[in-house]
């Protein structure tokens, strides 16, 4: 089902809509991530391997037509997570 959303999103032309859709898909399964920030008070849930693969496949489908937006989003997620982890350890 999520893969179908990926196909639909990959056909969209407005980059703002695509970016918002990517964030919504990711935050459905990672509620600790919202609006380019990680909430340290929420404990990340552990999902099955199948679900993680499905999310990765969906991002791959979207990246077929919007590689710049997907790589930017992934980079933002890692930067936010890295900043949050370094703040906790400091």
C-alpha cells in the first residue's frame, strides 16, 4: 500500500507537495521525527525488517523522478538525528 503512495508521489510535479508527502510518510512510522527535528522525549519504535524495507522501497520509487528531494530529505534526517545525539552526549 505504501509503495502505491510512492508511485503517485513520484508523478507529482510540485516539489513542495512531494517534500511534504515524503515527510508525512516518514513521520507515520517515526513519530519522533517531525518538521526537520527529532523529539528526544519520544522513544523510537522498533519496526520489523519488512516495514523498513517497504519505507526504503517507497523512497526509492519517489527518487526515480525526484532524486534531489529524496537525497535532501535523507540528509536532513541524518543531520537532525546527529545534532540530537550530540546534544544528548554533551
